[in-house]
């Protein structure tokens, strides 16, 4: 049966889902009401075991009554439609369900003329927030909105109401982003905690202005700290967060975060300011600022900005940072303009730094312009041109400055197939320097360096079918060989502006350059050999990969910065192994074949049962890094204790000094409707003294406590994710298998 006059059975509220199960498990969200495609707009369909119609004015339905429209559904034991009084009344185990909410009620009264709906003695659940509750009366008006009288609300499951809100009335106006509550009492268990005569709350998943949950922690650097964020939804594409931070040892700090987003760009401004730091001798002001911008000017041009600064060397060590860590020595100040097309890429970069501590001041590239061109219009040959123009300056007045122009045309013959690849290329490296402030340095005011470089690279790919423990597998064998020649020219009359020596791993053996930047280009006459083998399963997924490689030097280097003590490089190896479905291993090793000593190594062994069940063991060794030996062992773990309890921890020890350098332990309880976490950590403070020297003996300890009620069921497990991210800081999956 279809009755067109009942088109006003359509309403809107916040959202809808299935009612909470009668157990202490978290409610499972389901899709809202979806109407039959055959139902037209402004129509309803009524089904029942029995129907009686009197003169087309009064219709009575009994037994399993089901009233549906294109937007909502009502089920009841009995329903009466009174056309003369424009009313629909459903009684007896009534359920109302639309795309936004589901309500159980003793009776439903609908005015088919005005569209007003009233439900008595209700239990309801909302979909978007996963919230549920009860109300003496729910009234819905398609023009005004919804009003609830004698209402309660919680996100906890039935039978485990750890918290709830009771209010004499709640109203949500049509089209408004906020609801209003009158005479509200917040309960923890059955104990009233506080009372609010009036407050407003968000009724959509749109961003809303208001207070966020506070954070409380204590540390040896700040004392007891309390942070209270306030979020301001300025516009759909602008927002800001203001966070006062009260620290018992230092005073009151203000942290601000402003974000913007449009079709062509996005950016963020962060400012942190602490006036009159009580822990400093002179009560000086402390601050940090950061501005980032990533924008598209048109289809080919991009603009990127990353600008950072702080008041003093110890700011990050004392207050922490969301963007830097205590080991960083430089804060970037960069402005980049980039152009991209099919054959051309061009960039202009201004690179500056904020130096932290007593570190050698870096050269600033102000500016640095690069132009690269690539074409394949020469048959099988490729022609490319790399060029650069840069000016280097230094804040230290006694340091030289330089203008550098570099031009490097290359002709290459690349051949590729399924069974191998071959590359032959020749490059002319031509660099011009104009250097100032060079008195007594031995540098040349003007100099030109022209070098020739040729490279021949070849690789073959073999594979065969094999088996292991009853599994059908495929093994590959991939030998590689490269010959590299670079001519020599004395470069001692050129300063070092953006150049440092690179460390080799397996892939770095075939790089062909031993330095960053262009101030030093090593002469080469060398052969590099490498071998990789892989084991792939039936789905071509890598289960095992082993790579070995070494460089053989046919002549000694004449460029002093690249000089070596042996006629071959360290033997470089990499191993990635998926041991079953849960165990993974990754190792990198560089072994000197002259002394048979390990120069560098990295070992990781991981057991991962699921996303949050992880145990990883790490060891890192570097024989000589800036005159120091690195020998560290660490364990990182994340594991649920029970369904609601979770533990995360990490521990690192310096084996050279036989001391723990970092420890972190966090435990969290999380239910459907609230969570609490307690984190304790101890690490090197890395503070600087008045001379800019970093203290490697001082430690900082802190305890962090977080507690939150979940007013939205969709927040479930979000707190656990945050603790995982903090606790697994520095975590990397133990394998690099593709």
C-alpha cells in the first residue's frame, strides 16, 4: 500500500546506527537505513499482517507493521493513520530508524501535515558519535530540528556505564553545528562530578571551536606541567590552536598553531613563547617559531618554504619539540621555487641555517639555481645537461665566500631488457669558482676545473624454480659490474662549501661519487662488482634478499680528500629475510678485507604478530664516526596485556660506556568510552653549556599522565595509537623486502 500524503516522514539529526548490544563489549557500528530503490520520493509503503481502511480516511494496521519511505523506517505492533487529523500513531515495541539514528520507543506520533514527530520513553543511539542514551520524550521537527527531554548520554556499552551525562533537555536546531543542553550533570559511575546549568556541544563531525583535552606531565626540566589546548575553527580552510602551558619550574608558555589550506597550497605557522623563564639566571624570554608552505603556482611551478628559529641552544632540550629532536644541530631556513616539465626541471633555492650549539657554521646557499635537461631524440642515445649556479656565504666574517658555476653535459646509451641492462655514458664536468676573502687560505680567486668521466655498467638477471620445506619458490641471481673512470685535477685551491664525504652501503658502491656537493670530485679508476640473490614465493613476493659488493681501485686517488689505505673498499653486504609470517631480519655490514674488522654494521630482528604486537631487537656499530665509536644495543616492544590494557617500551644501551642512554615505558587502559595512560621516560638531556659544548652526562626524567573521556565512539583506540607512535619513536620495520 502507498500513501502519498505521508511524505513528511523525513527528518535529520546527527546520525544513526544499531543499538548497543546487551553486553559490556563495545557497540559495533553498522550502516544506517538504506531504502528500497523502488520507493519514490514523497512515498511510503506500509506492510502488516492485517489492514483495515475506513472510507479512505482512517487506516488501521496490526501485526508486524513496517512503514518505510525513502528516508526512514518505522516498525511497530500496531499503527493507525488518521488522514482527517493528519496523524500517524504507532504503538507497541516501536522502532524508528533513519540514516542518522535508531530509536526504540513505546509509541510514535507523527503529524503528517507539519512533519513533527514525537516519541515517548525512548532509547536511542547515534551513528557518527557512537553515543547512546535514553529520553522521556524525543520531538523531531523537519524545520526546527530535534529536542530531547529527560535525556541521558554516554558512549559506554550497556551494563558498563563508567560515565554518563544527564540533562533536563537537549535541543539541536536544524542546520546548526552546535546543540544546547540545560541543567546538565556529569556522572562517573553513579557519582555526580559536576553540574552545568547550560552548555553547548558539537553535533556534526565538522571541525568545531572549543577546548581540547588537557595534558598533564612532570619532568626534571619543567616540573609539573599542565597544557590546555583551545581549538578555533576560523573558516573551512583556516584554523588555529592556542595552548597555554603552565610549568611549575619555568612559568607560563603559550604555544600557537595556525593552519591554512586551499586548492593550490597549504601551510602552517607555529609560535611558542615563554616570557621570563624562571630557571634561567637572567629570567630571559624563550621562543621558537616555524613557518612551512607548500604551494602550486600553476601546472609547472611549485613554491616551498621551511623557515625555523629559536631563542637559544637549549630550547628543544628544555621544552621538547614536535618538529625537531635533541640530537639536531641545525634548523632549516629554506625557500625553494621549482619548475617541472617533460624534459626540463629548474629550481631556485635559498638555504640558510640556525646553528644549535658550538658547531662549525655552515655555508648558506643564497641563492642556488639548478637547471637540468633530458632528451631522447638521438636514436638509442640520451643527452642530458646538468647545471648549477650558486653563491655561498658564511656568517663568520673571516670565512671565504664563493660563486660557483657548474655545467655537466652527458651522452648515454641505455639498453634494458627482462634479462639484463647495459649503460655506457660519458660526462664532461666543468666548474668555475670565483672566491673572495681568501687571504692566507691558499685558495684561488678564480679557477676552472674541467674533468672527464666515463662509466660502463652491466647487470644480468637469472632465475630458476626451487623448493624449500615443501614450498614452491623462485630464486634469482643478479650479478652487476661497473667500470668508472674520472680524470684528475688538483682541487686544493677550492674551498669546501657544501661538501662532505659520503658513507658507502651496497647501493652506494655504484654511486660513482664519494662526496656531497661539487667542491671535491675524486679521480677514479675502479671496478665495482656486486651480486644479489632473491627468493620469491608463488605470488612473486620477496622472502629473502642477500646483496654483496666491493670496489677494486686500479689506481691510488690523487685527490687528497679521497685518499685510501687499501686497493679495495670494505666488503658491503645487506640481508633481508622474512622468516615465516611473523619473524623478520635485516642486517647491513661493511667488513674491511685488509684488517678483517667490521667497520659498520646494523642488525635488526623483529617479531610482529599484529599491528600492535611487536618486539624488535637492534644493534648498531660504527668503528669511527667523527673520531668516536658508536656501539649501541636496543629493544623496542609493543604488546597488549589484556583486551583493554596495553604496554609500550623501548630501551637503548651504549655498550662503549656501559650505560643506558634511553628508556621509555608506557601503560594504557582504554575502553569504549574512556582511556588513561601513564608514561615514564629517561634520556640524555643533550643540553649545551655557556660555551656551546653539549653535555653527554646529564639525564632528564619525566612522567606523563593522560586521561580522557570519549564523547564520540569513533575515538576508540585513538589514544592507543598515539601512545604507540610515541613509544615506537625511531622504530623502523626490520626488513626492506619489496
